[in-house]
C-alpha cells in the first residue's frame, strides 16, 4: 500500500509542478495532496515537501488552520478571471460558459471563505 501512496504522491507533485507554469492547473492543492500521500508512504519525501522553501509554507498554513494566504487568494482570483475571459473571447457556447462560471464561482467561494493568515 505504501508504494501506491508514493506513486500517487509523485503524480500529485508532478501535476503541481506543471501547475506552476500552467494557469489552468492549481499548484497548491496538488502539493497538499502530495504531502498527504507522502505522509503515508515516505517520511523523507514528506519532510522534504513540508520544509520546501516555496511549497512548505502553504502546506503548513493549510495543515495548521486551513488557511490560504491573501496573495494566494488574489493570484487564484486573477487566474480564474483570465481563464474565464479567454473562454468568453474564444466564443464558447453559452451553456459551456455557464457551467464554467458556476464551477469557477464555487471555487472562488471556497477560496475566499478560508481563513487568511
């Protein structure tokens, strides 16, 4: 079972790293998932990720109080606005835009209702 958790952790970390450069893919949720998986499979990888200079503080804030930084909230909001604007400018069907608007609105509601540190 530890091998499965480790593989899921590596895949999650890979998706999180891709999310660093692709605005459509969120980084921190995948890093949180990777930390969760590594906690069950590899103490070394878990420790490395939790103590990472870039990803560690967001993971610790979430573990401590479910908090998302104001900078993170703003970045997520801007990314969501850009992605939705691209969809509008591409002329996607109204039904697709509606589904996207509801989904992204729910994501923003979740993000902005989390505590900030």
